[in-house]
């Protein structure tokens, strides 16, 4: 399952059924609705906080999976940054998208099947929050205006993630990933947290409503309905279109000329 | 009957019969590579047909307009009228997106077909005297096609093409002394100006297409006047053209190609998305998207801009900006070299003869080497324009890939050029029919010095070549002639009937100087047999035989009388 | 010529049928296209129907041209394009006959003068392509709407305070009143002053620096801010600039650093410019200072 998931993540182009399955699993496990098409009242963290078993579970999970790189009290080490004050949204994003724990030492952690269940994620979030205060909370996503979201996206997100949301390369082997598999909460979390090389957009830069709007637009971007013209060729742009034009010119048109130029019986 | 009356009606007023007869009988050589230019021509026709439709819907204005339509993410947004009308055309006009996409695909195929056609003309030496003029016209059309493609995809004022416009503006601006003036005159001010879109529109829809139509006409007229070149072969001399007649054979096949080009373009236009401007969003000077590439035929310039190192020298108090060499100089040298090639080659080979027979590509190893090297160079540049896409797909740091490309663009053309040169020489010196048949011995011979050239084959066929002859015969009121070479198994019929024997003789003498002529009475025994003719002949022979037999029997019975022997 | 026409040879049976079938398929495709259009339209089906219609036409015509009509086997003579030398001499003679205008050199010279003068004069209205009431290139390229006292605003027009630019983010800023100007876009980031290896061109306000957004290579917005590295990347040709080192280019084809915008906090608490960019923004040009 993890192997397939990695291939899917690397493909970069939406696999709606898989994403739907993952999203559905998270939704069912997490409880309250997190899909942007329905307004989601209330926080999206599922498990109640503060119960001693939960706290122990979180500590246990942290000790097993995270402490080796991030230190036993989240103070960081040479293998992983400090987690003090990163905020619940950051933890929820990294672990929820399967980026953490990293399976091997890579430059850029990549989206993958999450190792933990939703309950476990919630426990971890609480545990890391206990290291120190501050940091963005897990955002609540409610309905947003898609046209406004498009404008916010074009001004802030398109430069790195591409106007089509297909992702783009950065430097040093890093890239801004495609956005087609992110859930609304994950989108909002990434905007507020700024994971990896991504800048953060705190509330003085983007209001909560603007975050709702951009989340609504990003969720629209994955839809195949937007590819009204046919096969989108990966939404990679004019060079791929040029490649197709050459293949068609040589393979269909020049080939036809070869056939027509021959005399019957040749 | 109708045809007779029509011909007579037109002829009574315009006297077109002689020209029409000559035109219908015109011979075109039968080689598939001669139809490549037609692919370009028919794509151009498709561009015009679809383009006219688009002009009814596109609003060439930078004024603000609110888009209202079925594309939800833009509904209610204020954009330029050009952009809003393009999104409207794509989402809210029935068949609009099909025509728009077909138009854009036709543009990509048009330039690709021109390049393929140029490659054919180049490697077969069809640009040599007397066809240098046609070569110039062709290269000019290539330039105009590039320009029109660029203005075409920049007109919708979307983010991706707007970035491309900004880059071209910077490239022109980098021209010393006059660069910024050229930009400001063209744009009517600083980028982005309000006049940009309307001026792109008028250039794209009127100025350049008018020039292209005129040049295409000149190009075709010159081919008609000079006649098409042909590959050497039995029955072919520098004074004739061997192949099929325009009517009906070539017409049908050419129209079939036309229909096929349209079929392919509409299939692409309906099934494969191209330039989804609604996803890219409207252009804004502060916005960007990644990756950002132009259409493939401009991408070689973009690749050059990426690969060229950050070199920005100063001449006194003045700056030569970084885009100048990769943008202006590389581009300028490219087109200058294309225009100058016939003369460069003539300088080198001192060949001032007229050529109507083509080279096989192997006949000119230097031309092969240079051509392949040049093609490789531009191909590497086009691929380099996508270095960030490749970097992301392969998970390689983009600057490492950039260094690789910087080396490749200089080294690979030299390698492929040298390889092509050696292979061409090997093919020429040896007996191999094609690349696959090359032997080690051929390759070894290629590396040696050029053997002394054989005595140059005379232009006229030798008088003492046995078997070749011209046969002339009367057919009703007209004369026909044909060429026979039994050793090569070739029979070629003169393409049109001559009113007098003298004219037939003159035609035959012109086409085959030095070949003996003989007048044959009556129809010749065998026309070039196609399956149809053979079947027909057998059938008519059979019918004639049977009817002769029946007639003979009837006659016999008649003589003997109806009642039996008297 | 006798109006009696030679009889039509019968077509081989399969071929005729194939051609008719192709044309029928073509007609079906055309009808399909019309029906699809009438039923509301669908780009894919419209394209497929038209493709089928033209493909049917193509197959029918191709089969007709290849199987029913003999190809090849004809030869046409070629005049060769050297008219006899007599013709060429005569043509040249016609052109240079005593009454030919070409012979009177002096008059021709005067005519040439008139035509050239007219030609040159006809070029003058081209200058109107750049309206006279707009600034000339040298002036326009060297100045932007940024002036001392002009406030920094976001794309929506909202003025900025220094605390609106926290450390982990990048904010696009524009001159108030000229948000759409093509050469004015800038961006503000807050960096740690102890990490500067070179002083920023426009100075900094407790680590807050403002630079022109336009890449100095070909003018694309360098909108890709790689947070934590202090680098901005341009998407067009992959130039990157080091914001800790005065935004100088460190990779890619750009050769000049990004111009800085000196800013201060105005009396109303909002950020405002102290002057224009430290250098003309965007791509270079001949008279770049």
C-alpha cells in the first residue's frame, strides 16, 4: 500500500479515486466533516484531549517514531529541527500528509500514506503542543468564494505551485508539490504553517476568509471538469503540447504523405 | 454534356482552354517527401478558416471587462476584455473551444510541417540554382509563421503568454542603441501598455496573414514556373519531370491529404487540451506561474536565454544586457545563416549549374554534417527550455541539469554532425542502399581521404546508350509521344497531346536530348499497364475475340443461306 | 474533337464499395457533428465527429486516387530556363533603348532623390506609434511611480504596517495609487539582520527589506520565495537572488542584483517609500545608468 501510495504521489496528477479513499478514511475516522462543499462547524481534531491515556499514547508514539530525530523533549537535534512552538497545525499537516515520519533521509519529505491513524495523529499533536506554546492552531475551514480564492491563489500560490496547481521545481532538488491530493484542512494548514521552503501566510497577510476562499479554489483545481478541452497532458504546458504536435505531425501526417505518395501496387 | 457547355462558356469569354489543358496535364514527381510542403499549406488553410471564425468572438481590447459565464472561478472577476472574451469563447460559446483549440493545434503543426519541409529541401539541395528565390520566400514564410504564432497565443492576455511577452520585450530592449525605442514604438509606451493587445491583433489577423498569403502564392507560382525538382532515376533528366499528372491523380491524392490534415487537426482540437487560458488566469505584471514556457517554436529562444551565462558587459557608459547575445544574436544569426545558405554552399562547391535533379542526402556529406549539427543544436535548446519540468519529473536539482545542458548544447551538435558526415560519406563511397546496409568496410572508407572524383556524368544521356528511344504516334487529330528504356523497364508517356507532329517532336527532344526518335504508326502495343488497364485490355480482347468469332460465324451462315447449303 | 467519350472502365468491385462507404461514413460524421452541436455541444464529440467526417473524405479520395486512377508514368518536358542569349540581349536592349528613362542618369538621380525623400518622410508618422504625450524610453525606463512618501500597499490597496510583514512570509507591495503599473511591483520580507553578508541596497527596517519584484534578466516577477534560505527564484529562466547578500544573483542567467526600495515608517504608522528604486527595475537596456 505504501509503495503504491508513493507512486501515486510522484505522479503529481490527481488520482481522484485514491485521494477520495484516503480523504474518506480520514473523514470517517476524524468525525466531523472536513470537505469544503459543506460548512464544517467546530474543530476538526477528533479525539478529546487531556485524557491521561491519550497523553500517554501520544508520548509513546512520539518516543517511538519522532524522538530519534527531534529529540525527547522536541528540542531538535542535528537530524531534525526543534518542534517547540511549531503549533498543532504544523504537526497535523506533516503527520497527516504522511510526510512525517520520513521513511529515509531525503532532502524533501514527500506526501505519502500516513503512518498513523487519525486518533494517533491527534494524540501526537497534543503531545507536541505540550512541549511549548504558540504556533498556528489547526484551522477551521468553512465555505469560501471560489472566484476570490482564485485571485488569492494567483497572487500568492501560483508562482511556486503553478497556476494549474500541478507543482513546479524549486532549487536543490526541492519542488513545490502538486495540490491535487490535499484535503481542505491540509491546504489551510500549509498556508498558515509554511512547511519546508514554503512561506507562511499568517492572519495579518491572509485573513481566515481568504484562506477559506483559496482552499475552495484549490479543491476546484483538481476537478477534471476544468479540463474542458480534453486530455490535459499533465497540465504541464506548451512544451508537452509541442511534443504532441511533433509526434502527430511525424506519425500521422508525414506517414500519410508516405502512403499517398506511393503508387498503387508499390 | 454539362462539362462541355461549361468549358465552352468560360472559354468564349476568357480563352482559358490552352492554359487549363496544360495545367491539368502538369506532371508532379511521385515522392512522398514532396508532399510535406502541402501539409504546411493545408494547415495554413485550416488556420485561416478557423481563424476567421475566432475573429467574430475575440475582443482585442485591454479595457476592463467583467467575465460572466459558466466558468465559475472567474465568474464576476474583472479582467481585460481580450481575456474575458477568450474565456467566454472557450466556455460559453458552442463549438468555440473546438475551433479555438483546432486553431492552436494547427499553428503548432503548421510550423512543424514547415520545418520538416525545410529539412527535406535542405538535405536534397532543392534550394540550388535556379530555386534560391523560392528558398528565400520559404525562409521568410517560416519567420512570419513564428511571428504569427507568437502574436496569436499572446493575444488572449493570459498569465503565461504575458510572461512570454515581457521576455520578448526585454530581448528587443536589449538591442544596443535602438532597443528601447523599438519596444516603445511597438507597444506605444512602457510594458504593459493598453495598445499592446490591439496591435498584436491587427498584426496577427491582417498584416502577417496578408503577407503569408502573398508569399505562398509566389512560392507556388515559382514552383509551377520552374517545375518541381525530382530525384535522379531512369528516364529522368535535367530537362524533364517524371511522375503523375495533376488531373486526376495528383489532385485526388492532394485533396485526400488536405482532408486528412483537417481530420487530424479537428481530432486534436476536440480531444487534447491546449493552452487552457482559464486555468492560467489573466495577466498581471506582479504575478507569475511556474513552469513558464512558450510554444515549442519559440522555445529554442527561451532555452538559449536559460543556458547563456550571466554576462552583461559594458561598452563605455553603456550596458549590453544579458538577453542580447542569446536572444538577438543567436536568433539573428539563425535567420541570416538560413538566408545565406545557398550562397555559402555555392561559395564552397563552386557549382553554378542549374539543378533540377535532386541530391540524395548522402551526396553532400558536408551539408549533412552541418544540417544535422544545426538541428541538434536547436533541438537541445528546445529541450533546455523545459529544464525545470525535467528537473521536477526526474527529481534532479535544476541547476545541475542546467550545467549538463550548457555542455550538451555545445558538444552534442559537434558529435552528431561529425557522425552524420561520416555516415554520409560511407554511404556515398560504398554500395549500401541505406543506413542499415552499411558495412565495416564502408565506414573505414569514409574516414580516409576523398578518392579522386570519377569523370563527371554528362548532363545529356549518351548517344550510344542502346535501347532508349522515343516513339511518336498519331491518335486521331493529335500526336502523342513516349519514352522507352527496355533495359531499365521504364515507359513514360508524354503528358499531353500535341496538335502537330512538330510540336510532339519538339517536346520529346526537349525532354530527352540526344535520344533517337521513331514514328510509330497507330496506337502502341502496350500503355503503362495498371491493373485497371490490364483487366480492361483482357476484357476487351476477349469481347473483341468473341464478337469477331460470332461475326465470322454469322457471315458464314449468311453465305450458306438460312436454309443450309444450297 | 469528337464529343463521343471513351467508355468508363469498370472499377474493381471492392474498391468502389470501399470508396462509397468512406464517403457515407464522412456524411455520418458531419451529421453527428451537427447533432452534437444542436444538443448543446460537447468539445470532444464535436471534434471526433468532424475528424471522422474529414477522415472519411480522406480515405475515399485516397483510395480513389490510388486504386482507380493510374499514377505515375508520365513525363513533361522542361524549357530549362535559359532563354537563348539573343532573347536576353534583346530584353536588355529594350530596357536601355535611347528613349528609355534609365539612360538619362542625371534625371534619374533627381528622381531618386525625390523618391528617397518621400520614402524617408513617409516614415515620420511611425513616430506617432509612441504617443508624444507619453514619456520617452530613456525617461520611462529609469523611473517608476515610487516617490518619497508614497505608501506601500497590498494588491487590494491596503496600506502596510511593519508588523504586517512577519518573518516567515513574503508580501507583494505596490505604490499607492499606481497598483497596476508595470514596473512598480515590489516585495517585502523580514530577514534576520545578523545573516546579512552584504548590506541591502535600500537599507532595512529592523530586518524588513523591500526589493523590486522584476527579475533583472528579462523582467519576470521573482515570485518564488524560498523561505529559510533567503533566496528568491525567478520562474522564467531560473535565476535566483540571495537576499542576504543584497539580492545579488547567485545562479541562472541574471547578471545584476535586484534594485532595492528604501522605506521608512511614516507618521501614520504605515510603511512608505523614501525614494524610487536604487536602480531601474527589470531587464537592462543600452542606456542603463
